[in-house]
C-alpha cells in the first residue's frame, strides 16, 4: 500500500486488477447529524452529484452511518475529471436545487442500516449518533439550508477526506477542497443503555448487539462462529430463516457494536429468537471448537489473499486514518487470528454478552435467562410508574372512550418538566423537555421525540383539549427543534 498527499488530502493506493477505481471518502455520516437535521448529509451528497455532466463511466455516491463516499471507475482521465468536479461542487453547492433533490431523496427512500440493526442501535444510543439509524427524521423537504451549509463547512474539506485508488494517482490529479480541521473523534458515542435487556420492535426477525472492543480478534471470531452456527441451525436444519448476518459498527476509539441479525418465517418469530438466544448462551458457556476457529481463520485468509479485495483493504486503511483508529496489514491480522484459543473466544463472547441487547418482532414473546440464571430483563424507556402529582392531565376524546377500554385507561400529562403518557397497559412514557430532540408540528397538534426513544403524540385524534399541552411544548422547546410535517410523506 502506498501513501501520498495531493492538495492536502491523503491518498492511499495499491495496484489491483481491472480499471482504475477511486473512492473519495469523507468522515461524515448519519451519526454526525441530529434528529432535527437527519438526512442532511445525504442531501449534500445529492446536491454535489446533481452538478455533474452526463458521464459514460461507472460512478456513484453513498452515505452510511460513518462516511460519505464518491466513487468512480474508468480511465485515468475520467477519474481525474470526476474527482475534480466533485470537489468543486462541494465548494459551491447549488442550494437552489434543494427542493428538487429533496423530492429525489423522498422517492429514493432507503435506510443506512437494516431495521433490526437500526433498532438495536437506537436501543443502545438513543436518538443520537448511531441511534439515528432507526429514524426517518423530519423529511428531506424540512432540512434547513443552514444545516446544509454547516455540514459542508464542518465535514466536507481536505482535513476530513481520504482518497483511495486501485492504481497510482493519474497525472494531473487535483483535489480542490476547502481547508478545514478534522472533527475530534477522541470521545466514544454517548450510551443511553448499557444492557442487558430485550424489547419488541417492528423488525422482520430477531437480532442482538454486543458492545465491546472492535479490535478484539477473539470477539470477532466468536461472532462469526455464532453466525455460522445460526445459519446451520435456524436456516438449514429447521428452515425458519433465510438471512443470517452480522456487522461491526464503530462508536469511538476501539469501541463499537457487533450485531447478529436474522429474518424469520411468518409465525416463527418467537422460535427463531429462542434459537438465537440458545446458540449465544451455549457459545458463552462452552466456547467454540478448535475446528470452528480454524475454519473462520481460513475463510479470512482466503478473503485477504483474493486480489479483488485490495480495494476493500485500502478502504479499511482509509477509514482507520479518518477516525484515528489503528490499522494492521492482513498478514499481521492473520498471524494474530491464528493465535486465538477457544478459551479466549469464549471469554470474550461471555464478557460481551453482559452488554447484550436483544430485539424481537412485535408478535414475539421471549422468556430467556442470562448465563448466571437471571431473567433477561425487558427494556423500559422510562422509569416512571405513574403520572406526576399536580400535572395537567388529558384523556382521549369522549367517543374514543365510549368505544374502547384502552382509551378509557390512557392519559396524557404535562407540567413544567415535560410530558408523560400512560398507555393501555399502564406503561408510562416520559419525555423531559430538556431531552426533546425534535417536535413535528401536525396542524394543531405536535409529535414530541425524546432522546430516550420515547415518542409522545399530542394530536386531537388521540387527546381532547390539547391546546394547553401544545402551548407548553412550544414554550419549552427551542424553535429550531420544531418543524412542520413533511409534505413529501403521508401522515402516519
């Protein structure tokens, strides 16, 4: 791997088969946004790409949780022209095209993570950082232009960029980006819930998240072995799932989440969740076999030695450079992987299981125990068990109360500290005004989003006489956190 600097931008390259590929990577993704500005990075990417002329070579751009990438494949002169055009566009975004590109984004839809992974991240981090993966945000037509300008100024500059090439830099390559300081990545993402616990969400199947050291190779191998065991058991032996996969998500220096998620055949969601938990518990108790470890190391060796993986390897090194993370070459990694023992893998996985978050589909109910015999607790977004004394309390409209016992039990309360909502099963949701991350204005009503993942709708369809509560919300929540409901989405 070669390292150069062009116009202040680090350039990593290595010879690889095929035409020249380029990835201009910025250390900015969804985790750098807020609930109020969710989608702004994707909008920046679209605005930049909208300036390009018709191109007759492969090119694209994408945004994930951590990075924004502009990619192309072609002849050296095509790559040179593409990269220069992207850099120039980022320096002078066509802000007059925001309305059109917002419409394109609404049509595109899409998510930065599958639904189970998104819910697990929200469970862990709340409505901030990585936890934003579970949310849609205000809608692309409600992103303030000031947020676009701020995102470009803070993140899309040479101090926060790396270029990856699968060949030497072409003659005349220029990267005319603005100056800027790299964001401070020394702190870990704030955590809402350390675990362990489980919760129900609208997901196609169960999944788990384990918080730990992403550089821990014993944990890496243990999670890969768990994935293979689940594929053999849940898919091939029982025929209850199709997708079985895992991911690693960076949350700070050396820290992050390892996830394992499955889909589930309709009606078998609970059984698949139980099998996932059984295999995870067995791995924590017994560990893997020598043969399983050797198989995973062999798979990784095949991947690292495949010439087609050179681009991926350089991309990994670029990510490490952007986020001030350590990078080891494949040979060093393989030598360390081969030294991992079954005991080390078992200990690493058992330690990580102490932080486990389990998400299951809404119709699934689980009754499972941790390795020490304690029941895995069900997560609650609030510790409140009742409504506060002296608060203003609303009930649903009369007609709803006449028709439904659930409506007769429901209550909405407000005082100077925040909102409380009691549901039909006496569960209480609470959003302190100090922790509101966004307020969607729906006609006379409001939908209030809390950092703790509670969402409280203050709308006339659900509550009678909402005026006083709406006034309290508007008085307590800063104006910059409030927005009108998107015109590009149907009300839900």
